[in-house]
C-alpha cells in the first residue's frame, strides 16, 4: 500500500454559476489518486455542512439538489479515515457526469472552509 505524501484541494468558480474542486492526492509511488468535482454554487453550503458532518463520522447522506445528486460518506480505517464525495451530475447539465473524490480528514476540513467562503 502506497503512502500519501501530498494532499491538496482548491476551489475555483466557472462560468454559469459552477464551482470546480480540484483534489490532488499524491502517493509515494508517484500516482495521483485525486480528481475534480463540479457542482452548482448554490449547493456549496449544503455540501460543506455534509462534508463537515462526515468528517466527524455522521451517517451517509444521499441528496438530489437540482441537477446534482450528492452522496457523502466516511470510510477508510481508524488510523486513516477518508471522506467521500460523489456527484452524479445530470448528463444534460453543463459538465454533467459522475465525479468522485476521496479525501483524508484534513483535506476535507480545508475544502469545507473553501466551500463556506464560496
């Protein structure tokens, strides 16, 4: 199992009221297990609250908000917990597709702050 040597998240605004999360999770074998996730800016506060809850071990959440269908849950092990955020964005929506992120708790907390400031 490779060790995570670097993990970062960033948030940017895109045209049409979209937010783009970029997650980098670099492992010591050189592989980046990060990715991106797009969501409507109007859902940012809700997603931030659910990520914060999940980082504290709250139950799984599955919620449709407009063209976004979010699933938020925690997983991993006690020594290396992860928070997972999925968005099955409607195919007819701009940037519509399935997005999946799996972050360690510190990166999740960083993303919560970014989303609350969006």
